[in-house]
C-alpha cells in the first residue's frame, strides 16, 4: 500500500496521536466544509454575543452598533482567511509553519500568541456559558446564584472541554458539527422570543441633544467597538492551521480560504443577537448595561420570557463546549512541541489546568469586563502583525515551503534552510515586534486601556491600521534591503523580494539521518544557504 492510500478513519473516542509533525497525505480526510464547521462552531456562542453587546455598552445606537459590527467582522474575516492555507500546504499548525518566516526558534512567537488567545477566549467561553447556565437554572429551578454554583458550573464546562481536547480533532469536529446546527436554531428561536421587544430605533447616548463632550466620544467609541468585534475573527489566526492541517494538500486554496472567510461572516448571527438583545436590555433593564459593572447574561435572563430559559441553558452548554474546545485544542497541540517531554495529551492537560486557574482568578479576583477587553486588545495588537508577516511571507515565497526543515525545532535539531541566524529570522521578528509595540503605544479603548501615545489621534484608536501598515512596510523593506537566502524561496524564486546565494547548514541533531532529514541542507535544484 502506498503512503497516499486511504486509511480507515479513527473512531471518535480514539485519542488523537498526531502532534505537530507533518500529517501524512493518507490521513488527511477533512474538507473545507469541516474547517467552516469548526471555525463557525467555535464562535457561534454566548461569548460572541457578549462581544456583540459592547457597542451598546459604549453608548452607540443599534444602527451605529450594527455598522461597527459589520466593519469589525468583515475586516477581521479578510485579515484572517489567508491564514487557512498554511495547514494544507505544510500538514502542520501555523506556529510551526511560522518557522519559515521567523526562524526555527522564532516560531515560539506563534506559540506564545496561541497561549494568550487560548487562555483569553477559553476563559470568556467558560465565564459567559457558566453564568448563563447558573442564571437559567435559577429562573427554571430556583438554584441559588452563589459562588459555589458558579464554581461548579465553571468546573463542569472546563472539565468537559478539556476531555474533548484530550480526545483530539475528530471528537472536536463532531462536537462542532452538532453545535453549528443546534446553536443556530436556538439563536433563531431567540429572535422569535425577543421580536416583540426589539426596536431598531434605540438611540444610544450620541443623540442630537447630547452635549459636545459626549459627542466627541462617538468616533473613539465606534472604532473601539469595531476593534473588539474584530478581535473575535483575528483570535483564530494562530489556530486555523490546527484544523486545516487535516485538509489534503491538493484541496483548492480558494475553497479553503473561502471556508475561513464565510465562517466569520456567519458569526454575524450571534453578534447581531448580542447587539439587539443588549439594546433591549438597555431599555428594559438598564442596570445590566452600566459601563462600570455590565452583566449581559444577567440582563438577557431578566428580559427573557420564561419559555426561553431552557434554550438559554442549552445555548450555554453547547456554546461553551464548542468555543472552549477550539480555543484550548490548538495550544495543547503546539506546546507539546515547545516542551518535547510532554505528549500532546499531557501538554493539553497542562495548558488546561493553567487556563482553569486563570478562569477562577479572573472571575473571583479581577474585573471580568476589564479582563475581556484588555485581552481582546492585546490579541489584536500582537497577533495581527504576526499574521501580516506570515501572509506576506507566503506571498513572497510563492507558497513554497520545506516541510522537513519546518520540523527542526520540534525534533530538537539544528540547521536547515530556516535556521537563518542561530534559529532566528531577524527580518520577520523585527517587523513583528516593532509593529506590535507601535500598536500597543497607540491603543485607545475608551475606559479600558490607553497606550502612552493613544491620545495623539484625538481619542480614536488607530493601533490596528498603524500596526498593519508598519508590519507590512517594514517586513517588505527588510526583505529588499537585507535579502534572505535564495534557498528559502524554492524553484520559482522570490516575489517582491531580493535573494542572496549563501550556503545553509546541515540539519543535525537527534534522528537527523534516521528520519531522513537532509544533512546537506539542500536539494539539487536549489542554491544552498548558510548560517
């Protein structure tokens, strides 16, 4: 039987054995539709509704909030979708693929970003779903809303999510197949439940009669709302490769990119649900949208008809499972390569325990909304420039990669065409960290986080477009001024970049010859690259 011959798909309850090593073609049985299901299922939840409520919390009207939401979702989807191609091309996750642009050691940047994202959105998922479950049970059965009830709910969600992640990709895909359909039906049922109370004429605070001080806050609030919405699709940037690596390498790239894009456009359903219900809460139960202590879930339960309490509990259960698994799975996968003594399962358990600890500290010791907003801001600021470097790198390399050289770090080897300077590609690293620092300096989220230079744009948050531009211009400039070795570009050569002929170091270290790694660092058709 050849390596590409079809094999029997493993059962749902069979623990996934693959880590970040390249998945053989014969075992890649996923489709772009599966990518859509996982990415959409992971966002079609209460946690997305909570983010969708922020425009109302920031004082926007329904229509203003809808415009900010559309802007954030579409812009975020456009930024995100190209990141889906790395998985099918390289058969591994995006952090490992980033070795080609940040260096064998520089790929830890992607691991750090995925950890940050996983903890943030896993926490948001458990908090929002646990609150909804306890609140719904209180209205249905009279369950006391005590700290003990919340602790049990959070522990239940976290434990279930961790169990699914331990089993791996197949089980996670199964959960999200169910979640996509059932959560969509429940959200549509919610539209029926709140149709009578919803009025799109909700005006917010930026009305014609508002004073000049209030009016001056409109654009900062609008841009801030759009950025928080945008953080949701961008948060998947480090994880798309975790799921798309099971898609065959010959799958049409347009379909893969399209699946990632449409998965985020589909999240307008939970975003608009959160926006619309928040406008109802602001009218009927305004204490729940107090910017100082907002409580979207509590407000939703306060305005819900009694027959919708059970659907709220079901949404909490389904949504918490799907969002939590998509957040946690990839980080456990990646950290099994950063810490080679840990298997994928062990790394998943370690990251899961750390995330659970943060959940309880963040809920009972910190301000929940402050935590969400700050994490969302940092995710945008740090992840987007990294994604720019990855996407421009893919374009300049014409989509050509050396899968064997990408695995050098995971095997604890040295050398290969992505070794650059002692394992670091300072061009990509410089473009990333300079853009990320600039983004942090210019961040201005009203009442949440203001960077040292955040006020230079009259309160408008320009951190994202600025960090995008800085990363793109700086990376392309560095590629022109300080050309990379010709060997990293493949047989068709570079695009928008210069190259230089230098030798590359041999791949050495544990198993370098046994696993077939090249020791001369080259192929006959390509120039060789050096240290």
